[in-house]
C-alpha cells in the first residue's frame, strides 16, 4: 500500500517457510523478469489473504522494494477454498507458495492500472509454480520443467514468449517508459547439423551447452542478470534486454559483437576442437507489438544477417516490420514443402574473368511458399537449421538441381554445374554411391559436375573425406572448396582434400577494395592457389573496379550481382543466348 493514500500498488507472494526448492523457484522467477517477491511469513491466521507490514519484509528478501511501500498484499495458496489447510498438507507441500489457478480473491480496493499490472506479474509466477507442482504430483523429474530448456538450463522457447508477451502488455498499459524490452537479439549458429553429423549428437549437445554458457556469460558481463536468455530451439538463442538496464545507445550491438566473438572461439569437446560461426539479428520493439510480431522481426533480422555480405549483425526497427512468416509455422511448413515441390532451384551464373562469358552455374535453393511468396535461401536454411532438417534439404537440392540440369536445352549443355556438399553430407554412410546414382539417373554428364565442399573445417575424418572425393574424381567430377577465408576453411584442409577449384569468400573478394594490407593477404591466397594449379573463383563481385582488380591479381572466374543474381533455368537460357 502507498503510505499516503493506502492505495494498493504491489503484490507480495509469500510461503510458510521457503525450502531450497522454493528458493530455487524464486531465483527462476526473478531470472524470468517477474517482479514477484517471495518471503517467509506466518500464514496460520489468514491462509487465504495475509497482510504483511514493513517489519515482515525487512531483511528477508534480496529484492529492493520502493521506499513508498509500507505493506503489500500477500496472496497464498487458496486451493482449500475458504477453509485453512491443515498442517499435514502444508508440511507435505513444503510451504508451497502462490495460489492455485482458478481461485478468485475479491479485493476491497479499486482496481487501477497499477494494481492490474502487478496482478498480471503475479499471475505469471502463479502459472510457473502451478505447472511445476502439477509435474511433481505426476512424479516427473524436475528437469522436465518446460520453462527451462533441458539441455542448456536456459529459459525455454514457450517461457520466453510468455515473458515477452507479458512485458509488452505491461508496456501498453504503462505507456512510454514502460516494461517493453529495449531490444531482442536472436543468435543463430550456422549449419550446426554438420557438427552432429561429423562428431555425433553427444558432442553436438556438449557444444550447444557450452555455447549457451558463453552467451549467458556475455550477457551478464554487459547487461547483468536482469536480461532474459533463452534457447529458442535447435541452434538459436534469444537475449531480451530490459529497457531499464540500458545504459548506452549501442548496448545491443556491443553485446551482439561480444557474443559472436566469444562463440567464434574454438570449442573443445572430448579432445575434439570445433569451430563455429554465428549471426545475430536485433529487433527493436514497436508500440503495437505482441511477442509473435517481435520474434518474427528478430527472425527476419537474423535472416538478413545470414545472407548479408557485409555484416554478421543486422537490425530491424519497429518501422521496418517483421517480414516473412512465423518461425514456428515455417518450421512446420518446411517438411511439407519438400513433398509439395515448393523448394525450387535457381542458378548463380559464373563468368570467365577475361572473356566475361558464362561458363558455369552454382545451384541454389528458393522456397516458393504458397502464402508468403518466394522466400530466400537465408529464410529457408534458417528454418531447416531450427528444425534439424538441413541434411534432407541438402539432398533434395542436389537431386532437384541434377534432375533439372539433365533436361537443359542445347544452349546450356556446355555449362558446368556446381552443387553444394556439406561436411554432414560427407559423413553420411553411402554418400558417394547415393550421389553417383543421382547423377546417373539425371543424365547429367559426370565430367561437367563440380561438388562444392562447404564447412570443410567441420570434417572430422579428413582421410576418409579425401578417399570419398577421390572416388568422385575417378568418375570425372571436380571438387571445389567453398567460402575460403571463413572460419570453416583452413590451409590444412586445402592441402589434404586436393581440390580443383578454390572459391574465395565474398568478404575476401571485397577486401580487394580495402587497405594495402587487405590486398596483400588476398594476393597471397591467389598466388598460393595458382601454385597448386587450382582455378580461383571469386564470390560476391559487385563492381567493375572490384572485378578489374581481382582479374589483375589472377582470379579466373567470378560470380555476383555485378552481372546477374541467381536466376531460373529459363532466365539462364535467355542470358546465354543474349551473350
């Protein structure tokens, strides 16, 4: 109550003695951002409704109450209705705090917005405790708590949505300066299914746990313990920064940079060294946002970052809108999309650096969603990553590209076709036989097919991979190392896999326009490749100046928006005929 007018301004959750279990629950409640204060209190006299004075509050809680609060209303377990619980039941429940769902308490005070806001906060804690009590009654283990992710111990996806929904609703009640999060960071680890395929799920889980620990440590270092840190499923983590904790304008970006830098450091799991890369999308809330809309905006920002050639961090403001579909819905739609034929193939033309003639294409994927229209590769692979569906998607793209290329008209029959093969693909039993069977059934010539090895740094058994690729070469296929210059590539793999082509990452291609030091590094890579008799392909070429300098340094082939984006088979035919 307010000491001046006795108006109710807060709620206090109380229990008849807090056990270690209750204290842990209180910690979880605070971690979720719910400002509900658990304290010890005597309940014998008024088990349904108890008033606590300032003496009861002082010294019994870590929570710092506003100085104007003299007393709060304490709502306790009302499952017994108007009668009091007997002592045996209270002992058995170990002082279970919070009211049961469905019990109504009539308060003799006017219900203003402040009281409503605080009641909502208490209701969130009530729901959390009620679910935990139900599971314990059913004999389930505490680890089954759906409000926490069982692998990482972070807040679960559903609990994160509830937290955001609650905060956004309170913000709409309170107006400007309310409880809405200042920003939501969605961190996505790239193509993690290749780690599981190469090293096994047990090691993959260890890495996911340690990635979660690193993210939480970064958040605590920059923001403190008040931020929400959640695992959203698969390889995505959410960080929601409470507005009241923001001390600097660029705090969200600074935190994102720290997290991505920390995740990029090597992970050691059972004597295996694993390197990861990650991207981050930052969503800023708008006044009309609900949790779903805010999360869709964060997902769209992450998709922007994944397809960006210039930044690992992208931001979407409230004015930009969320774009795209609900992540949950996209994950569910993806599995049906393969059966429905919604995943189509487009081709990124590859040009000779000197003649400017199209000499080959790289097969890429686009999702033709029946309601959302064409979704780019970033959104497609993001959904596949969340739903652990990357390997089936990779197989589908390879098969569809070969099947379509086998029916190309005469004007396209001289082009090389490149298909992406991941470390996860190589780790699958029967990979070579499966790929060669697909090539034979398509009718596409073996000697015009190139397999582009992505994520080469995730290949666990490099000797086995070398043998598999040698079998493909014996049938006439060529091998390329993709994205050279990223965290997934290394000189050791370049030496052992004996590729025919080296594809320079778009970031390195862009460096040709940078400092003298940048150009020296790129020149050294190209000279090394040429000394190994490798054909050099530059990705992400976007300007004539960039192309001129790359060609001068010895780059043989290029691809990028300078000449053409990825096109359909029909559009590719038109490009070739016009040349």
